[in-house]
C-alpha cells in the first residue's frame, strides 16, 4: 500500500513487467472511489487505468462468466446514487445553513431549503402524481397523404407555376 491507501498492482510494486493488469483488489478500490464520487472515468484514472479500458475488461469478464466484476461495478454506482438522493432529500427537507455577512463580517446564518430538489424528488418517487402532465388532443380525420416522387428544383418550380389541374373527374 502507498501512503494514500491505494492498493498497488503487481507491476507498480515491482516497477517492471507488462502493462498494468487489473487485479481484484485494485478493482475493488476503484469501485470504492466510484461509490464516493460517482465519477467512473476519473476513479479509474486515479489508479492508473483509462476508464474505457476498464469498461472493455468488464465486457471480457462478462463473457468469461465472471459476473462479480460487473456486479461490484453496478453496485458501486447504485450506492453513489443512493448517497446523492440522500443528500438531495436532506437539502430539500432539513435544509442547509447559508452564512450571512454584514460589512465583510460573518454575523450569522440563515436556514435555506431547496424547492427544486423537493420537486425533483417528488417527481422521482411519485411520478403519477407529480409529473409534468401534457395533454395532447390529436384528432385525425380521413384522407390519404400522397408524397410525390423525388424531383429536381426545376421540376418543382415548373409544377408550382402551372395552373391547378381539375382533378374532380367529372360533371
């Protein structure tokens, strides 16, 4: 382990060898960082891997019948989403303190709440009740739409300039 608690790959420990290989311990550390930050690619890069490269390894593990890699990855993303939702609820319901300054000096604080976060959470948890309702009344009655074949600009202009033809068919 390094002083910042990142597990080392075998290549990092020895300083020699083939390009870095993704080990289970390093992958668990990447997923722990994803769980905390929600940022997939930067979490991979913090351990010396490109995010796209890790994504390709996950596909390979899926094909090899090793679902624990994908499960850990998806679980870390879900846990971050839960953390995010918890913080949204806290700011919407319990509020947060915002400092108040007067003449450059902090003189107190005021409790604020986020109406926008409350609305977002209500729509997520009760969409049938809080979604934006758009009612569309589209009555379509009879007829057939004829789409002309492709024509040149000259043909179109000639047809548009021609007097309308009698398509009624009779007397």
